C-alpha cells in the first residue's frame, strides 16, 4: 500500500465520493445528536431506495422492449388489468407477451442476477478476497455437470433443473469435506479444494459432451452451459424458495459476515464462532447460487463484478452491501437479458453477453480504484 | 479479578515445544510486558490467551474461570485483542472497524444499535481520532490505524487488553502516543498485557515484565528488578547495558537500554 502526498488524487474517486455523500446525507442526524454518524442508516437507506427504483425502472423498460415493442401506456394498462378489477384495451397477444413471456423473464432475471450478486458479495467478504465469485467452491461446475448429465439421459426440463441444483450443492459439499479433513479450517485449503473439485466436474462435463449426440443433445448441453433465461416459465417460482432461504440467512448474519472480513484471528477475538458461521454463510450462498444456476444455466461475471459496483455505491459494510448487491445484480442481469433477446433476431446466450460486458467493465472498475478494492 | 496463566505448555504438532511451564498473572490496573526475541513464543502465548490455541496443557483462568469452558463471546467480553496489523481487504471506515468491537455484546443475529454507535464514538474520542471516523482505515497513517484498533478494543468494553507489539512499525512520535494511551488505560483500571521488542518501552509504560526465552519464562517482576544488563544480555544473546539517564534533576531518572559494541 502506498502512502504519500498524492493520496487524495490517487484514491479511488469512489471512496472519496462515498465519504462525501455520507457526510452530506448525515447532516440532519449530525445536528440532532451533535455528532456525525458515518454510514448511519439514513444515507444507506436512501441509496438502497435509489437502487430499488433503478431495478423497477429497468424492469419496466424491459417489458416494453423486444421484437414486439409495446408502448408504456399499453404495458401500464395490461399491468393494471392484471392487478386491478379493470379491463385493458390491449389486444390479447400483447397481454400474453407482457404477462406470460416478459414478466416471468424479467422477474427471473432480477432474481437470478440478485442471487448471484448477493452470493458473490458474501463470498468476497467471507474469503477476504475481491476476486471470489459464487463459483469459487465448485457450485457452477457441479451444476453444469448435473444439467449436462440429465440432458444426456434425455430427462425432462424439470429433472434437468433438479439435477443441476443437486450436483451444485454436492460439489461444494465435497470441497468442504475435503478441506475439513485436510486442513485445520484454513481458507486457503478450502479455496484449493474448491478449485480441484471445479476442475474435476469440468472434466465430467467434457465427458458428457464427448458422449452426447452431436446433432441433438450436444447443442442443448452447450446452450445450457452458456446460460439464458429463454426457458423460464411461471412454473419456476419454486426456485424462489432456496434463494429466499439463502438470502434470509445471510441477512440474519449480516453483521457477523462483516466481522469475518476482518480475518480469522480478529473474528475469533471478537467472539465469533468462526467455523460455524463460515459454514452457514457458505451453505446459504451455495443454496442461492445453485438455485439461480438451475434456472438460468451458467452465467458468469455477475457474482464477481456486481459486488464491486455495489461497494462503490454503498461501501463495504455488509448489512448494506448485501441488499445493494442484490438490487444491482437484478438490474444488471435484466438489462443484459433485454439486450440478449432484442439486439439480434436470434437470441444471444446470456452468459456470453455478461462476460463480454463484464470483463471490460471490471477492468474499468480496477482502473478507477487500484487500491482499496472499492 | 485476574487473568492467570499456570504451567502453560503448548506445542504445534511436529514442531516441538513452543511454550514450556509458563506462569504469569495480569491484574487490573497493571501493564505486563512480555519481552523476548523472535520465535520465543510471544505470539503463541497471545493466541492461547485469546482462546485460538485451545490444545494447551496447564490452565488459563479468567477471573477464576477456566478459559476453555467459556463461550467465545464471553471470552471476548473480558479480553480484547489489538493485533499488530490488520488485514482488511475492503475499505471499511475507521468508524465501521471500531463499531465491530461491539460484536461480542450483540445478539447472534443482531446489528449495532444506537448505544453501540455511541460507545464506538466514545472509544474514538478517547484515543483522539474521532475526526477520522469517516475515513477508510486503509487511508489513514500507521499510527492512526493502531489507535483505531485500540479504540475497537475499548469499544469492546473488556477488562483485559492484549496488545501484540503495539509500537512496532510506528514512528517515534506515534510510539510515544501509543505508550501514553497504554499508561492511561492501565491507570483507568484495564489489565494490559503487551508484547514488545523495545526494552525501553518497559520502563516507559509497564508496571511488570516477563522475559520469555525459548518458550520459558527467564525472569519476571518489576522493570527495575528484571531489566538488567545480565538478564537482557542473556535474553537477546548480545551484550546490552542498562543506563540511568537523569531527567532534569538528580531525583528523576529514566532507564534506557543500550547495545554494547565491541
């Protein structure tokens, strides 16, 4: 870490911007208590509200855009007729497109993006590593193999999702058990175990691809691995259950996750039961990721990039970072999915677009905050 | 009301004995310094006292109760730790970090309430860095960072403070500032245990001292008794002279430790 006179200018403008925003937002409370309270709920809540409005706006815009463009007033009319006892003047096809095609897809995009980003934020705090992503312990490779295996066996779509979910959980469980039996609870051993298990399941994926019929099964495996929300239907609400459970547990543990990011020694010295807390956080994040991936296939980068973006907006304090990551991840994926389904006549696989957009975006983020990891 | 260590023995599997029959005691209101060369077992001792190394032989008693039978949060409510360095990856503010000292007082799913915020502020004001509250910890200087970590330990409201080389990596002015704060804390009733590589600091801030060599206590007692030419020369295996320097008049003098070059 460098220190010196150029400090303020070299600092990520994010940090100073955030500090300035915090100070400005806390003026009223400062006067009331006679002290400024940084990161008081005032400024944080306000910024979370802005992110919520962003998500709703992106979601609404996504309902308008597509190969069959619909005007804002028509969408509002259709939404009103669905929720309120009024009738809309919109033609039936338009109603179907909005209610049965676009809304499930927007909701799925928001939930999948939110879950991946929230899980990524939890992993980054837990592993004290800004490069951690939800796939670190092998959940995505495991899920990929689960899906590929089910597709190879010609199972129905629901079974493909269930298999992806199960194998995703299984991969992380194996990584965790291997790490526990080898190391004395060290994070490095856990990460290495995750890398190994990931590679192992990647190899298994390759085997299924090698065995798959190149005309029928192989394309469907490949498309699944590239990710997409094209197959989402209202039936997929089931995936909300594990995602909600994971999110709820992370919210309950939000302060402990903060303390974990101080490092093992300090967390123990502050009275945190390290092994148990870490296990619960890994389980919750894995549950969310496995459910998200079973809905959408493998979508990279969201879980890595969005937490950084969220940190630039609200800071590293996990109780605020978690909801911020969820809201931003949702907006990000809904926006990108809208591009994926409307930019060209054929749908672009979502995982390809998130990587194409995520990679340069991440580099830009790094360039703006070389120290401090935003 | 003491933190008592009796016949402590510890070994890392495959690395031999690190601590051997170590006995010591920290009472409220006093500062015990642990002096010892690199690898003498100072850090291992701290880790035992914090409940991180639990496979030791002997006993550690916290106000009469066996450390190993106490839940972690309860230990943390009695013993606070000030690390030498903190490995924060993300830009938490100084205030965030101090507020984390409130963790052992929170419910398992709780977050800090208004009262916790106030205590964090008081801790910051006590070490004199309240003006840095909104700055990122990674942005402030090394001395300010050390003060922030001390503030976190104060926010923890524990009776005992364990400081791991609190003056290492600090410039001379900051060393003096940190020592001054340690003196005040002991006077206010904290039981302080600090490891250090500076024998001079024992005279400046500590009421008692234990010399640790190869995992054994070589000597312990008041600084005047223990920190002598013979003891220090043996401890560090280089010739050292402890001199008395008059401070203004005859009655006030200060001891300093000087290496003797041949």
